[in-house]
C-alpha cells in the first residue's frame, strides 16, 4: 500500500514534542540521538543529544520528526496534520489532548459533509485537523 507520512522538523525540541504526541495519541515512540548515530563524528559536541530521527507508531499511524534542520526550520500554516479517528470517543480524547496549551480554531462538532470535525493548533505551532465519520469507519 502506497502512503504518505508526515515528517516534522524542529529547532531542538523534537524530544519534547514527540513525547507530548505519545501522551496525546498513545503508541510506541522511538528516539535516536545524534550520539550513537553514523553522523555523530560530523556534529559538534553540543548537538550530540539532538534527535536525528524519531517515530511514533500506533496501528496505521506513523509520525516522524527530527531536530536536524534547526537553522532551516520556518514555522508555517501551509501544512496541517489530518488525523482520521476510528471512533467518537477517540476523536474527543485526541482533540482534548492535542488542544492542551494550544489554540482551538474550530471546536469539535458536526461537519457539513458528515461526521465530526475539529481544527486546532497545538502548543508547538503544529496545525491539526481531526475527523471522524461513523459511516466510513463502520
């Protein structure tokens, strides 16, 4: 199956962000630091604890991130992560968890196209669209 997965870049707080997402969504989080990676000798000592790669996996969810573009990371609203939830309870839990410390743009509610929809920006500036449609998840 061909699929697209999000890969987020952060300015040194990848561990904090991905730990927050694990707390919000559950799943298994793996974090690999520069130290112990093949590029360790090429990096300054101050960068050894930076995250060279991380992944959060749960069922079909795969979210990856790193600290490796610190100087080139520009915050933008051009991209949103769209999370298709599998139940009404799941969308409510995920929305509440991700909204903590962030900003709710569109509260959870009935969508004109059917199902439940909510939009938020989390406390790290990442935009999330959450969807649940009972008919497509039956």
